[in-house]
C-alpha cells in the first residue's frame, strides 16, 4: 500500500460552518476514504500553517486516492490541497536493492 500525506486548506465559509455546526470532519473524511478503498491512518489539525489539516492515508491504487481527492475537492469546502507521497524504511531498502541491481545499466548522453 502507498502512503499519502494530504494537506488541506478550508475555505473561510467552511471554517465558519464547521465551527457553528460542531461537525466532526474526521468521521466524514474517514467514510469518504474508506468508500474510495483507502484507510485513514491519522487526521491532524495544524496551527499557524497555510493549511488547516493533514491526512495520512493508505491506498492500494493511485487512481483510488485521486478519486478520493476529487470527491473532497469538488464539495466546495476545500480551498487548496497538496499531496506528498510518503515512504517507509522498507520502501527505501527495496529501492536500494533495485538501485544496486540496475547500477551501470544507464549511461547519460555524451557531452559534445
């Protein structure tokens, strides 16, 4: 499974609506992520940042993650989002094995 960190910035109206309604956005977001085939690992709010929340999610398919982001983005409450794909130390170890197996297979273009 791939891990993603999604930074979300709400619109001013969305912040007001959340504050006035007391809506628990973690529950709503978790339901959306699960419907799209993913898992919500963590949900964090942030203070003093350009974005208001961070989601850490796991998805098997990039297309499922992208569909989840689209579903959230078109709702009107999200002003901006950023995605950062994360990796584990196991991913890094696997990458170093691939590197060692392929080392020397590529040559850069010649300098003229």
